[in-house]
C-alpha cells in the first residue's frame, strides 16, 4: 500500500510527556490559579469598599451636621454630632494625610479605584494564561494516559509544499488517509496550474485586443474568450465534483482545509477571469469615464465580495439556505433591473448579500451588472449612492485583494473594455453564451437546486 | 572499592555541602521577602508623591507619627517622600546584587554536590540518594 512507500515514525505520546508529570503540572497550575482567584476576590472587595466610600463622602456634605453614634473604645458608643461635614482628612499613604473637601476626596478615591481596576485587569490576564496552561496540561495528560500515538510521515509532493507531514499535535488518523488527500490535492494542483496558464494566455490576448475597440468589438473579443471560459468552467466543474466526492469520504476538518485550498485556487481563478473581463473595456468615450470608474469599482468590489464569499463558504456548508436566499435576491434584482430607479434598493440588496455568508459571487456579479447597466443611464445622484456602497464593500474585502496574487499584474486595464459580467459555473449544464441579464438570473436560480453544495457560481453574461 | 571509612568521609563532605546549599537558599528566600516589602513601599510612596503633586500650595498636610497627627509643610512633605523613594530604590538595587551573588554561589554549590554524589560508591546509594533527593526538593521550594 502507499504506507510502505512513505517513511513513518510512530511515537507513543506517553514517552514524550510522561503521564504523571503532566498530571503534576496540572495540579501545580491549578494551585496557582486558586491563589490568583483569592487575590482577585480581595481586589473586588477593595473596589466595592471604594465605591461605598465615594457614595458616603458625596452624601455627607448634604447637611451642616449629622447626629451620629460615635464609637468609643472597643465596645461602646455615645451619641454625638458630626460637624464640618465638608472637611476630610484623606490618607495618601506612608502616614501622610491631607485636608480635602468632599469633591476633592471623591477625585482622589476615583483615581484609586482606577488603579485598582488596572491591577484587577492584569490579574485576570495572568489567570487566563494559567487557565490555558492548565487545559493544555490536562489534555496532554489525558492523551498520554490513553496511549495516543503520534505518527509522522514525510510528504512527497513536488507542487504542493504546504501539505507537509502531519507533525505537531498528534492525531489518530491512519496513514493511508492522508495519502488519499495528498493524491487528490496533487491532481487538483495540476489542473489548477493548467488553468492558470490558460488564464495567462487569455489575459494577454484580451489585453492586446483591448485598445481602441468599440463595444461590438468588445463583444467579439468576449465571444472569443467565451469558448475559453467554457473550457475553464468545465474544468472547474470537474474539480468541484472531485471535491464533492471528497467531502463525503473525508472528515470535515480535512475537507475544509482542502476546500479552503481549492477555494483559494478558485478565488484566484475568479479574480483572474474578472480581470480578463475588465481588460477589453478600454477607453470608449469620456462621457462614460465616470461610469467606467463606478463599474470598475463594482467589478473590483464584486471580485472582492466573491473572493470573500468563497473563502467564507469553505468554512460553512449552508447550501440550502443559500439557495433559497439567492432565489429571493435574484427575483428581486430582476425587478429592480427593469425599473432602474430603484438604485437604492439594489445597493441595499448588495448590502444584504454582502452581509449574509453566501459564497455566491455570481449574485454580486449580477447585482453589479444590473447596477452597472443602471448606471450607464443613471444620474450622478445614483452614482453617489452607489459609490459609498462600493467603498464599504471594498473595505470589507480589501484583505482578500492582497491575497489574490494575480491581481497585481495588470494595474492599467480599463474597465470599459472588460467583460462586466459575472461568471456562473454550472455543474451539469454549460450555458456560457447567454447574454441577457434577467435571463441569467433566472437560470441561476433554476440550476441552484440541482447542485446544493456548489460553493460558488459564476454567471456568464 | 572504597573502604567504609573513606565512604563515611565522603558522606560527611556531601552533608556539609548540602547544608551550605540550604543556608544559601534560605538567604535567597529572605532576600526575596525584603525585596517584596521594599517594592510595595516604593509603589506606595510613588502614589503619595503623585497625589501631593496634585495638591494646591495652601493645602494642609499632616503626618501620622505614632498617635500624633503633625501638621507638615507641603514642600517638606514632597521632599521627604522623594528622599524615601530614592533610598528605597537604592536599597532594592543593593538587594538585587546580593541576590545575584547568592544565586551564583548556590549554582556552584549545587554542581559540586552533584559531582560529589556521582563519584560516591554506588554500593551505598541510600545516604547519597537521600541527600540528593533532599537537595532537589529544597531547590524546588
């Protein structure tokens, strides 16, 4: 089997961390923890005394004198009067007292209270550390007692250096498990590299074809790249299928790790594709410059949103919910697209989709598309509404921008020439040449139920 | 094979060395306590200084000397507190150096004891191992 091919070392955890010592460590940490807790209680007592004192000091000057029972010795009182109700002798420390009024005394006491609070905070922080330590020791002790075994193996994979041998925290996975994952990863790596090279070619082609073209030429270029997109999307479909299979076989954590890896690749690819889309849109008239900018912003924001979504989805599997939500949003956008005076609604919807954890970049893309086309005939006012929206999204997903390495390569492309569509990837049907905005939205809703666990959809316009 | 007399000699040497080590450890712990006290007092004095700085010139400052509250001048009180702070920081520094010396001595003594322990005749492991065990526990404390 594959295990024989890989070198492996099996170390019982008990040898690394002897059981008794770990338990002793746990006990020691617990003792220190209890000490700290008692200190914390003392501090809390001080703080409460301080607050009581502040209240009293504030209340005393309310009367010129108060009738009180004065303590006399250890066990006696006599009735007396408290006069000079605004004069306090405050102990500063080291035997020094100072005469202060009620207000000044309160100030001194408040400063003391703050100092106490800061001490309490630091003590709490120390306690947190101790607790973490104790839990770690406890876990190690229990694991060592169970006879847990740490298995180390060398990972032999040229392309994928991230998936090194599983060292560090011990796991109970059989060795063959990791092999299967690694093999799968290797396969996907090759496809990924192919697609990356393909994308590079596409970029170059469109970039060259970009300058000085009219819109219909753009569409032509777009049509040309359609085929290539189709091919890439088929590739993506395959990868998704593989991952789906992997999902049901492997454990969740490993899935997430792998899928996160794949998602990153997908994210890169989507980013790439969007870049390519943007390229063909070169200068097409100054009147549209503003629109272009907005579109560029939108495309970028939608990219970022899509990247964001992809990464987030790799952490959660909410396929059904997403499907329903996307359906709702889709129908809504269809209406608004027709109306065009519902700019605000669109931005709201974009907001909504931005907030919900959906890895459906196509929605954002389609929203962006609808908004984009709305903008082309829109008033500056709508643009103003749109821009702050865009800025929000940009900020929200700005971190992902830096992750996508492919983005850096083309700083100067013009959004006008870019293909401002979103790319819907379908698992079972390939509908790459559709060019209506409304139609695509309906199509996407139709295809969603068939593929519940599709992590992202790229809608082609 | 060492003769029993020589063995006993070695044992005695080991014991004396262990006692020295203990003494040094006690000194270290005392040093720690005194240092703690000085540190607390230093902190208190710094607080007092801060409050005194916030006072206006005409505020009345009293010092509690025994059962007597004595009125003091603000400037005088400031000066006194500052001098105390200086004195205490100097004391702390001195204690630090003493502590460092004691620790070094302790380490060297410990090494000597270990060496002695290993060179002892393995036939009589009882006393030596006791001594070393004792030494280990005291070090931990």
